[in-house]
C-alpha cells in the first residue's frame, strides 16, 4: 500500500494506481479528454497535468500516467497548473473552435476564447481514444495516426477503406468530441 496526498488530503492506495484514478474516486476535478477507464492511458491531451512534489522538487506530470508513489504530494489546482491548462484549452480551441464538447469543458475552466490563430482543421483533437479503442477493444487496428506535427491525422492505412474494420462502433463511442458517426448499411 502507498500513502500520499492530493491537495493536502491523505490517500492510501494499492501500488500501481494512477493519480487520476485516485482523484476521480475522490471526486477531485481534473479535466481530461484522452482518458477512458476501459483503455490504456496515453496522456496525449495533457489537460490532466498536476504538480507532483517529490523529494524537494516540483514537476508537472499527467495524472493519467503518473502512478502514486509513497510520500508524494499532488496539487491539482495551483496557479502553474491553471495557467498550463488554460494554454492547452486555447490550443485545442484554435484547432476545434466549433466543438460543443470542447467549448463546454474549456468554459468550466474559464477559457472561452483563444489567442492563437484558428485552424482550418476538422474537429479531431488527436486524443487517440479511437485508435486505442480499435486496437484494444476490437483488436482490429483499422485506424492509426499518420504523419507528425501540424500534419498529424488519424486515418486508415493508405487512406483507403479498411478491410479490417468490423463496424463495431467502439471508436465512435469513446470519441470525446462526438465527431465519429457510424453509418448504417443499406
């Protein structure tokens, strides 16, 4: 068992438990877009960043990936954390300005506009939930990331209709932006 604190409240948890799991169980709000309890954590959105105080040092770490350690102190709402999350929300809003889900979550954290240039990209925030659902739930690997940087996108291999997709809908179910739609066959 491991004992540590989140916002000065002590928790004792099993080894291997992530900070986000403990926070969610204790109803401590930490925003996230790329986390789903049924999928392996990925940490791509970085909205779940928290301050980890350990051995006299302070670091920002994604709560979804960071496993609880004996004696650490976690802070979920410091000025540094708030400032970082606001910038991240602004970057997401620049990419996905019309997403109701994103605008709603950003507004909860005081972000209603962005200072960054608006993108002509679609509504995908590249969280990877659909890719992980396809790989881990249906085990089909019908979609994946392609390219890097501002050209990164999620698509099928060679951008052709995937022969491995079984139409299970797992990708659409986990999409936090609710942009994936399953079409019914005629």
